[in-house]
C-alpha cells in the first residue's frame, strides 16, 4: 500500500477553486509517497484523517490577525478566515493523533497559532531590513539559515547551515505549546521548529518545495516525512489488529 500524504490547499479562491502548487505533490512523489490534496472543508476533516498517513500544511495568505489576538493592520495579503479555521482544526487533530506533519511557511504559522503561539504581523517593523524575507510582488528570495546542531532537524537535514528560498513578511513571535525553535535567519527570525514530544511535527518558514528537485537538503524534509508516515501507518495497522477480535473469537461468537 502507498503511504498517503495529505496536502492542504489554497481556497476556496476568488475564482471558486481549491488549488495546490505542484512543488508539494512532486516532492512527496519523489519521496515515494502518494499525494492527496485536501480541500478546506472543516466538516470532512475527520474522514480525510482516516485516509492519510502524513500531512503537509502549505503556504499561502496571511492568517487573520484576530486568530492570535491582534488587531488587523496593513500590509496584509488577502485573508481567508474559512481556510484558517479548517487548517487549525486539521492541525489540532493531527497533533492529537501524532500524525507526521510538515508545516511550510503559512503552515508553520498555522500550527503555532493553533497551539497558542503568536505572530509578528510585519517583520520589517520588528527586525528592520538586515534580511529581506520577501521580494516585490511577493517574489521569493534566497537567504541563509542556521540550524541548531543538537536538534532533530539537524539530523534530518544533515547540515547546520544552508541557503533557503523565502517569501514571507510575517513570522513566529511567541512559540505555541510544546514547540521549540531549531533554526534562525541571520536577523534572528525563527525559521523552523520541532515539537518536544511529537515524533515528526516540523515547521519551516522557508519554501523547500520550490527547489527540492535540485537541492537534496530540501528534499530530505519530504523524505523524512514519508518515512515517519510509513512508521505511523504500520503502528496504526498493528493497533487496529490488536484491538479487533481474532477470526477464532468471531467464529465462537
């Protein structure tokens, strides 16, 4: 059986679509997983969770600031509170189930807010212009990342420093419950986190899907996700087999 990785989607968009940039499913495919886009339909999330072995929360719009207790301010990208609610519900369920999860850019922020953390609404107001985290018209830019050598992320990536593609004007201010930072930009912006007890809950502020086809360091995030999802799938199957009546018990009944 294929290892199924659910991928959150943009939408519903103003054009009435749910969309998933190809970099995410392509990276999952290269890792040996089967990508499954998940539309933002909150009431169907429990059913999707039964279908998937791992999860990717993708990038996109700013989170509605009221979700983390801040008054809206400019500049903001287009907001999508409906998507926010769906992805936060998906996040909380994934954490409860210890579902292997890779949260990217907005996805990292969604996890943080869902677990009670906060967001810097506009990085230049806090960190100045030492590092440019997003270009004109939301273009992605390259900058350096430093990884904690004692973190699990370092073991997964196999390096403590690399260049990443970045496209965001917001980032984590205070960390949510159970999360700790494990990578930073040169200006001190938190660029990644891992969970203290969850086997594979990883958030990265950069966009590994954009160059994972050329950069083995970025592809390893997806490789490790699929490996963790495979273990999760096997454990879940074992638990189900142990909790269900044996064939002999069913015959006696």
